[in-house]
């Protein structure tokens, strides 16, 4: 199975062939609309070639182009967890109870926001359409009509609506349920902020138990599952600091 990486600056999206079309994992920010179209053109792929978008969670760097895609390709089905619906309708990241993974990351993010005052964690609100696919539990792709050997699993921790795609061959598209960025700041393969660190690590335990082999995160390069095994529970709740909206 050929996996196509679609890098949209901060966010890495992925294309998986399904029959004569593609399943896209996440969309990136709204501001990257033109870059998104350029990346597709470079691959000789049209927005109309997208049969599905799997939304790993509702954050602005993952769902920003949902409306853009649906406007040009109404037949495209958006796959999401049921808990994503109210967040998508609101059009803003839910940061309630979220904490940065450590004080260093928190200070860095405060500096970034100080010089980027337009960044408000908002995105175009999205209303679920009749042809979208809403899941509430572990779901095999074949049960929702997708001919790819794998399943969608629920991975709360970063957000309450987070899901991941685990293929039968051991490849797992985690969204932000694991990450490979800012490791020099002690992230240890965690995303930079989350709502529930303990639950986040329980997801890692599950991926290990499910015999995942390669992690394809939304931020950074793919890496082997051993990185999660070696960093399990290394970050501590007492070192985290509150995210300010």
C-alpha cells in the first residue's frame, strides 16, 4: 500500500489509495488552502479524487479545510468521532483543562502567540452532512464501506474526540495521539499540549498491545513503535502548565 505524505507546513496529512480515489487523513489549517491545492496538483490529484477525509480530531490545524473540500467535492465523506460534532459546530479548539507538556513548551508557545496575535485557535465551523460518517466506538473500515484493511480506534487524551487509524500491516496514523516534534524540549514523542496525560499514555499502551509497528504522526516524521515503548509515562502531570486560550 502506497502512503502519500501531504506536508502543509506545521501539519502532515496523508493520502491512502482506496479503489480509484483516496482517503485523506486531516486537512491542515484554513490558511494553507492554496498550499493544499498546490500539493495535490504536484501529485496530479484533484480534490474530486478524495472519497473520504478521516478527521483525527477537531483542532484548527487538522480540520481547517473541511468546508473547502466539501464545497468542491460534496460527495467526499468526512469521518469523525461523535464527540467532534459540537466542537466543529463551534468553530474553535476546545482547550478546557488542557496543559502544555512542560514549562519550556508553555513559554515557547506564549512567545509564539505574542508575535502572532491573529492565532486564536478558531476555524470555519463545520456542520455534519448526511453523507458524513460519525463513529462512537472501534470501527473496522470495511464496516463503513472502505476497502482498506484496518480499523479506527478511539484515542482520547489530547482531545475528547481523538481517533486514530490502525492498519492491519501495523502502520498507525495517530493524528496528535503521538508526535515527533520539539523533542529537544523534552516532549518525548508526546504532542505539546493535551487534556489528559494518563489517558494519552493508555492509548500508547493499547497501540503497543495491538502490535502497531510504525507511527505516522500529524507533526514530524514517522517513527517505530519502540519510541513509544521507551518513552511511556516519561512525562509527568506535575510538570505540565495550563494552556491559556
